[in-house]
C-alpha cells in the first residue's frame, strides 16, 4: 500500500525496444532526426544522441514513436492536474481513510499500481456494454414520451418493454447507439470532472437519463469494485459497481500547484496517456517525475511513450503571448484571434487557418505549437525588447486544399526595419527555417501577403514559432 502523504505512482518507462528508431527533436537549435534512443543526463539537465547534446531548457519536444488508437475498454483515469491514464482497475481498498485504486496499464508497467483517490479527479468506464445500457435507457424514455408510446428501432416499432426484451436477447443491436452514447457521455463526463465547483463533493455518474449524476460522499470501494455513496439526504446510500456505471468523480484533496519557472515535462503515452512532472532521476531507462499533486512521484519508461514535451525553457512560444500583446490586421481590418473579419480565414493560435482549424502540419510532421495565418494578414507582437532571436518553421499547411497556395512572408522590427525580406512560400516547397535577430526589438511584425495566385489556399503555418531569450 502507498502512504497517503507520500504516494508513489510508478509509471514504468521501460528501456527502449531495439527496433526501427526515429526520434524527432525540435529545439532552439532547430529540428533533427536520430536513429538511436536519447540518453538522459539528470545532473546536467540534458539529453544526448551520440554526442549531440540538448539542454532541457533548449528543447521544445521529443517525438519517439507514433500514437496508437485510444483504448476502447478499461477505464480513463483523470488525475487532479489534468493528466490522464488509461488502465484496467483490478481492485480497490482503504489506507486509513484514503481510498486506493489498484490499476494496471502498459504505461505503468507489468505490475498493478495503487493510486490514491486524493490525486484522482475522476474515473470513467470505457466498457461498451455500459454505453449500450445508456442507449437502452434513453431509447426507452423516448418511447414512453412518444405518440402511442412507440418508436422506430431496428426496423420495427417498439415500446419500452419491446426494447428491454431485444436488449436481453440481442444486445448487439445496440452497438451503434452505444458508440454514439460513448462519445456523448465522454464529453459530458469530462466537463463535469473539470468543473472545479464539483470538486467540493463526490459523485456517481450513472446510466439512467433521470439520475445520471448522484452527489454525495463515497464511503468506500470494495475489492470487487462495489461503490457505496452517502447522499446529502440523511441515511440514504446508493450502491453500485464500477463496472456498471459511467464513472465516479472524487472530492478534491490535493490541488495541483504547478512548477513556477522551473523546467518540467509532459510525457505523452502512445495511447494518449499523459504524465506531467519534473525529472528528478534516471536509472536504466526509467525516469522518475515529481508531479504537482501532493507528494506524488511517477516513474516513466520510453517503450510506451510517443512524445516528451518540454516547458519553461529558454524561449517563449509566440502563440502564448497574451491578446494584449498582439495587434492583428486582416484584409485591412483589426482582428482578434479566431475572429472572422471578412470572407478570409482568421489567424489562429496553435492551429491552422483552415476550416475546423486542424493542427499545424508541415514536412510530414504535426506541430502542437505555432501560429496560423492567411493572406492578407499582419500580426504585430509587443515583445518588449526581451528576446534575442525569433525562430519558426514556415510553409503552406500540407492539408491545404489543392492545388495549394502561393504567398510571401516578411518580418519587420521597430519602425518598419526589415528583419526577413519578403520571401515566396509555395505548396510543395521545403519548409522555410526562419531565424532572425530581434535583440532590442519592441514590436515584431509578421506580414503574410498574396502571392502570384491571389489569396487561394494561402494557409501559412509558422510552426514552433519561438522567441529565444
């Protein structure tokens, strides 16, 4: 068992598999690809590939392997600091008054790990049968409210009793409806878990349309995952099994505290898990992270990791500057981020200007950070003379409609001083590596103008746009 105040969450980042290796590094120095695993040097706060060393504070991200599909079974565990772990819950118990969940996940290593619910915001079931039950309950309610108390389902007119009988004999008829409910309820449950007003109490999120959320205090969870919740109504308890409900949310005990200005990382698992913390030790390919929830430490290993993202480095992302520092002009009109001022496409933070604003994509890579612009637009950033270099990878987004775009980009400093002369950027070109001196510059202006073909498909990405201190 794990003590309440000093729980140890073991996240096993096992040694690297010796298979086809292609680690992609994005750093202040630029981008590079390596065919060997990185070596972490905690004492120097650096990683190295065959003698090429990167300080953690100079790293943007480290991509190790492609993402896999999100699990369609087990549980999605929301940690108090916004991280997520996909796992099977194999048991539960008490340590004093603290509820512990015993979980198994590829990201956590081969052994079950005990997680304190003090550090968990919520637990959502991914069991398809749960969502088929949700679908059944909603269909039955629709039938009860419908004219003549029947609805069309599976090619037949059915009342609530008919739906019950069909579910009992042929539950596969509800698979499609259950998948719809999984998407709908996942979004609803996640919003509930993230609602800090609800961190003041526990709640069960059930399958019934009428009482999907029951508030109270969870008294305990048995090894067989039976849950007992005491409601505010005196003497009334609600019992259920974790395998038969959408999920649970737990009252907040430990609030995330953040890391101040200190460097930290987010480790993203291949299934979409995420663990955030400061690297405090490394041994045999296993990294120990100190998180910002309680005194929890996590040990993380790279065979199950897709990406490591670095924070609080020697640079600032352009997309992280506040609205108050940005002046935007599009087609001659002042524009706020995400605001459409004309028939054109408005500028975006960390997204493309295309419809639905997908992630930035250049050179076969997806970038999580950057600026999306479209011709004609001007962005002026007040950077206060606090930086030395501006760097970005620039190009027409790979997902832009064919035949693609043709534009020019120019960068100016104070009083219109040209830092990057007007440069042509076209679909199919190798991404442009921008690196300009901004020492002493207060206002940095980026101008994306029409190319030879007017404004058509001029979706310009400034990927990993950073200001280096």
